[in-house]
């Protein structure tokens, strides 16, 4: 059986192959979509990645998280439940010497409920047709830094939720991809 591979498209690890684990629901983000996403991020962040902390909540092949690491972010926390995929993620991290990448083997919702960290960018690319986004949205604000960006990939167009602004969106084949900004309303204290 021939192994399916994709490549990191930009940054320090550019052209590094990523072997895609054959696991149910795992669909790596295509190269052109990742290239578009990181063009958006370069524009919105003024090409400044060094102080950004990233959460790749459904890491799968690691394409999004390793792309972020390749672009020089401060840290990437990957979360993946599939044991084969976790082993592949760890092997690639070790091969690259990507010390800013941490990998957690476990459930995405459990991590969201337990972490105290705050992230500037969250990748949400869950398995399709499992209603993951409905489960994640209510908990997500607890891990978001002010003005955080949230990348969402899904089989349908995602409407902005309250406290989120749609920055960019596109469609590639049957996949819709979106970039939202967390814009929680700030309560103002009236001293009158």
C-alpha cells in the first residue's frame, strides 16, 4: 500500500513531507488551502508570528500545526485522539527538532475544559458529520486570548457565532474554510 504524503508549504520546514495516517475522518488540509490561510495570517498579523501561541485542536496529520511552527510561532499545542496519528505527529516533531510543538494524546473537549492556557490562533478542523463545532463553540472562549483568530474547516459554510467576526472565507471543492476573530463584547463600567 502506497503511503499518502503532503508537504509543508512555507517557512523553515518548507517542503518537508508529512506522511498521512490512514485513519477514519482524517483529511489533511490541502496545500493550496494552507497557503491561502497563511497568506491571510501574514496580512492580519503583519507577518509577525514569533509571539503567537497556537492550538491545533483536531491535529490529525499535523499539517496546520506544523505549518504554524514552520512560520515561527512561539508554541503549538496539538491535540489528537487517534493513537497512530499521535505516533506520526511525535515522530515528525522529533525529526524536525520542532521543540515549540507539544502533542497531547486525547479528547479535544477534555483539553478545552481543562486548559488554562490562552491561544492567539486555534485551528478547528474536526472530522466531518460529527457535530464537533456545536460542541466546541460554547467552550472555546475560555482558551482564547484577546483578539484571537479561529480557523474553521467544515463541509458547510459556518455562520459567525456571537462574539466572533468573520475575517475571511473561501471554498475549495467540497470544503469551506473560514477565519474568525474573537471579539467578545467588553463590559464597560459606568462610574456615574
